[in-house]
C-alpha cells in the first residue's frame, strides 16, 4: 500500500509526460527551461516540503495557463510566460502551483473527480495500446480538474509567503492577478477554468502584503532578468 506521498510521486511521474504531449511539448530552449527551473527550485526550497523532488517545465502552448501534478510537477505555458514581465511575477505563479502540490490540492481533486485507484492502476498498464489510450483519456480529465475557491485562497496566501521567503517582491502576485483579470475581460482564459478566482482576491492579497510584508518593497523584481531569459528567448 503506497503512502500518500508515494502515490503522488507515482501519479506525477506517470502523467507528466502525457501532459507535455497534450500541451505542445517542452519549449525547445534549455536556457529558458533552466531559468524557469532555477526560479522554481528557489521557491521550492522554502516551501513546507523542501525535500520533494520538483520539476518545472515550460510548455509550447499558447493558452494562458499553469498547472501542477501531484509529486512535484509544475508546468507553465508559453502563453502565460508571454504575458508576464518580471521574475517576481513568474515566482508568484510558480509559488501558487507549488502550494497546490504541498497542500495536496491536486491529489484531492483527482481523488474526488477521477479516483486515485483508477489513476494508479493506469500506471501499471501503459505498455498496451489500451493502456496508452486510457492514460491519454485520464490526462484529459486531469487537465479539466477544478480547484475549490478555498484551495485557491490557500494557494494565494501560502504562495505569497513562499515567494517572499525566496526573496521576491510580493507585489509580483498583485501584478499577475491584475493581468489575468484583465485578460479574462477579453476572453475566458484557461487558468481561471481550473483556478476559480476567490472573492476579493486582490483585496486580501493587498491587505496581507501591507500588514505582513510591509518592509519587503526592496525584494527582487527582476524585470531585466526576465526579459533576458524569457522574453528574448521566446522571440
């Protein structure tokens, strides 16, 4: 019988490659991938599960999205990267997804909507054509899973704490959420289809920054680094 963390790792290891296949594959730029991973690992080290092996991957997918699989797998799309403008904004997204892993929000959603036994059974049957088809179908279900608004609020606040602990300016999360809300006004974006916005998100984030992180205005923003390692690489 696998303990929850072993289950999470087995599921993440199984479905991460299928997520990549269904979402355009890795962006073929190792400099960009290394930069995303460096920022992610910096945040992961200050999380409540620093010893978990984390994997951060940028996907060649035009949708504005980011997602997490149990066991330490975080994905961010090209569409999201193109809309961000600083390393602190990137950190806010990665920290948010790390919180979903640490809080086992992804695993809970999978258990609730699909069933952990079904997901784990597919891990051992991927050699057959039927097993491959099953894994692909289950991955499509995984991509459609929605977090609860309470999960989102927890990911907002814990993610905010993680990014500050990692040395990033907390207003990066405010800028990111404002950008996402503005994009949502133009057309529904994929991020909000799986990450439903909690009520008064910007209000409670701003209040938390002003009361808890009021002396963190000099922490890293990283506009130049982001432009060099992401924006220029995507051109």
